[in-house]
């Protein structure tokens, strides 16, 4: 089986991720921070080491301001619902995943906030100038996706971040697709809220993720409960990370996430990126001159994650996806990818696209095979149509 | 209890006053309200059963009227789910029976709720997947059930008594591979054959509910009305000592492991069906050419085309009635998977899949 759905979740994981989780879960998985005994302290230490590793990875000076969440969706909800107040105006884009779109839309629908949505270029890039034009005196937040999960296009964070800082706006990044693939530095890119997931390019297990919250922001906790510290306090403590981290965390998963982040650091983010871009470049090269294919997004791999969305003329992406799975043993995602706005902008709504997303463990041979399979499927359709 | 109403049945000695009284407190569930189910439900209501639950997932169609006796042309105009129309009709037949018409597709998620407390389950379905689900529930809850089937002029019946007889999985082990068996849609059905088997099925149900298990037909009854043949196959020799369901207690259809998966596709107006059953995982393939030939002979089917990877055809969404017909487009893959474009309704997709491809 050739797995090419790494934008949904990376698979397989580096073997050290499985090993670290198995060893920890079997030998040392006591509840962290809830008791003074040795095992518990050790679990607590693992969590703090993961926190430290991630804070460093994202260039965050204050480790305690990085809180753990279930995934990027959880982190984004925590940020949006913990920050916005009645009357606030938010700037976002048409490239967003539903993880950003839906929480914002529901607040808009309830009459709490107003939203301006910035359109991308036909290739899928957001212009900082367009963001600037949307700013109003009421604007509080700019919420944008770093790398599009449909097109792979990567947005200029630093330029938008600086703009946000100049105007004293809060800058929220959905880094679900980019964390582990693209350099992120919350200081240099002026990011106030960084939401990421553990199970994609950071190679952790599902059920892990996090939110970095800069000193400029104080969030209302939307999940309250036991913290293992300050238990006499009748309400959620003010201190980070406890303010946003009620309940037993997925500490077994976090041990895996730490191993994943260490893997990324060891391999080097640029090497991982170059590998993925090489593969997508190869696929692009195989298909770009074939008129039976519609390729979405920019024609190069510059500022692009290893994602290629495409369609075969006259075929439903779900049909192509099923044939790839059944007759060729190739796993890809087909449909709307939870980002209907992007599909509208690129003319692939409502049928969606076939999305090929490579990972670190894919090879040139995998790409050659998927290209061949796609051409064969396109030919078979012509005969019978 | 009104003796007068049921006098002729009470006079029948094996039932008597005692049997009638037991019947008046009993709950039977009829799964599927088609040719067999509508007759069976009607007979049970007339017999004075206490509680009757009728489960069906479909909307009435014109082609149902040829054989489904609970329904008429007025019902067709109303366009209601068959389960609800059946409830109304049955209540008119016998107002003393507590009747529940349930418009639902029996599946692993609801089976234990919808079949709960049944003292007998009458299988009046058109597919093996639902039958194996009933089989699992019946074994788990020790509920007797009666398998029935009808195709062309042939009809089949078998009593399944958990712990006493073989079970349906002993007989067929797993679901026949999709597209391999004829269905009512492809082979037709003679209404009298359905009536005969429904009558026999209700007779068996009455034996169970009045405490006369000794009188039950043992084995698989096989009738052909056209040929005029009537035979009982001895099933004791077929009983499997390695049957996962009745010997090992592995209820793979009830716990959803082997049940088909029906999902509405994100965005597109389409439903995907992934057949369950162990056969689907053994690399078996549908003979797309044979299926294509069978479908091409049907009046409802248009635009049949085939490639090495798939079979496409269109059918009408008959649930909307004759006045407003929508075309539904099927794509069938060799491993039995299917995509149905033109609807977001998983139940409709399952109904049509079992009608045209068979499950």
C-alpha cells in the first residue's frame, strides 16, 4: 500500500515514536502532577520536557505559555472563544479550514462579532495588503491558516504578523499543516496565538496538539477543572499553563509527540521540506502537460507544502480515489477536505479534489506509481465515457 | 379479551383460550414491510397479538402494489414511509393491538433497541446482511426468529431457535458477495409465493407464541408455486460446530465488524457504501460484466457503461413518486464498494444497493 494522505495524518510515524510511547505507557505511565511519588514526578517531567521541546521548536521564550490541547481544532476553539468579546471585528481568509471558519461563523451568527474575509490570489496566496485594507477600528484579531490543506500554499506570516503588531491586533495562526514542515518562530513572526496539532508533520499520535499564547493575550479558560496545583482555589488558577489545562492530559501521547519533534529536529526541517517538495515537483512534472488533468494551486513548489490537489476531467474525485485504493493500493483523500471556501475560490466546489500529500517516508517510486495509475485511470474513462 | 372476535381461532384446539390469552400478551417484531411483511403483519394483527412492531426503511412505490396487501393507491398518493402507513392500516384492522410502525433501517446501532423484548422476530427483509444482524441479536438475546425469503415463484422458510436449532450463519457462513445473487428487482417476484410463505411464517409464529414449539417445522422449507413442489431440507447435518455466531458467540454483524458501512460524502451529493462480511475482505471480486448484463435488461436502468475499474448506471429515485423523478447515478467497483451520486440519504442508498446489486 502506498500512503499519500499525510496532510490528514502522517503515517507511518518514525519508529522512535512508537517505541517511546510503548515503553512509557508500559513502565511509567502514572498520573503526572497529582501526587508526590516518583512515578508521578517522572510523568510530570516528561510533560514538561515536551513543553520545553515544543516551545523551543517554535521560538517561544516563555515555556509556560505553551499549553497542550487535543489537536489544532481544540486549540483554535480555545483561542477564539477565550479571546473575542462582543463587538470585536475579525479578519480571516477564504482559505481556512472549518476549524477556524466554524467557530468564527458561529460567533458571527450569534451577533457577537463581525468578520471580514480576505480572498486569496487565484493560486492561493494571501496578500498582506489585502489584510491591511480590511482593518477597522473594531478589529481585534487576524486569524489565518499558515499552509492551506487543499493547495499547500504557505502564507507570508512575518509580513502579516508585523502588520498586526503595528496595529496592535492579535495574530492567530492555524499551523495544523505547517508545524514540522515550515519554520515557525513566534517572536520573529509576531504570532500571538499559535495553534498546532501533533499528529501531522510533527509525527506525534492523534489526540495531541497545543496552543502558544503570547504575553499580549489573556484567554478566558473554556475548559476548567483539576490542575494538580492551587487546588484550594475555587476557580481556575490565573497561572499558565494551568489556566488553560484542566484535566488529565494525554501524557502518553505527549511522550510520542516529544519523540516526533526530536525526529524533526534531527532530520532538519529544511531537509524534510526539500524531500516533500522534490516529490511534489516530480508529480507535477508528470502531470502538468497532460490536458486530462486539472491541477490546483501554483505551478511551482515555492512556498508550497507537499500537497497537490487535482481532478481528472469529467471524473468525480471520489471515483478516482476509490479506483486508486482498490485497483492500485494507493491511499489518497478525495472530496472537500473540510475547507469549502478554498474549493469555491479554486473552482473545485462542490465535488472537491483528489488530494495527494506526501510524507517523509514516501519515495520517488511512490510518485512514479501514482502518476502512472492516474494516467491509466484517465485513459480508462475516455474509452467508456 | 373479546372471545367473540377470536372464536374461530379459539375453537382451533391447539390454541384454545389459553393460547389466545398468551397471544394477547405477546410482542412480535416484523422486520421489513414488503410482500411478505405486510401480509404477516396483517395476519398477526387479525389473530389478536398483544403488541406488534413493524420496522421498514422504505417509502411506498407504485411497483409495491402488485403484492403488498396493506397498501393501496390512496397510500401511494400520500407518499409516506411504509412503516407509518402500515401502522395506520393495521390499527384500523384491529384497534386492540398496540402497534408501532417504525420508519428505520435496522442496523447495529439500533437493532438492540428496535428488537428489544420481542418474543418472536419475523424476518421479512430482502437482504442477508439484515438477516445476519437479526440472527446475531436473536442468539444474544435467546429470541426465536423465523427466516423467510421469496424470489420468482420460489419461497423459503426456516425457524431458528437459539440453542436448539442451527442458526443462519451455520447455513451461509457469511454474506453472499454483492452482485452474485439475483434480487427481486432483477428476477421479479410472484405475489402468491410471498402470501404463501407469509401465511406459513405467521403459523410458525403462532406456534411459538402459544407454546407449541413441538409443532414447529424443522429444517429448511423450500416451496416452488410454479412447479408445485414443497420440500423440507434436513438442516441438522448442516449445523456447523465452528459457527462463529452460535458456537463461539462472536456477533460480528451486531457489533458492526462485518456490517456494511454507509457514509454520506463530504461535499458531494453522494453516498458511499462499503459492503461488510468476511467475503469482502478475501479479495473476491464482482463480475461486473454479468452484473451489467443483468442490469441492462431492467426497464428502470439506463446509461450502463463499464471500464476495467468500474460499472456505471443510472436509476430513478422512485421514492419521490412518478411526478418528480430524479436520476441517481451509480458507480460500482469490483470489490463491491459503490458510490451513489444524487442523494445524501444513506438509507435510500442501502435500499437501492440491496435491490440492484444485492447484499
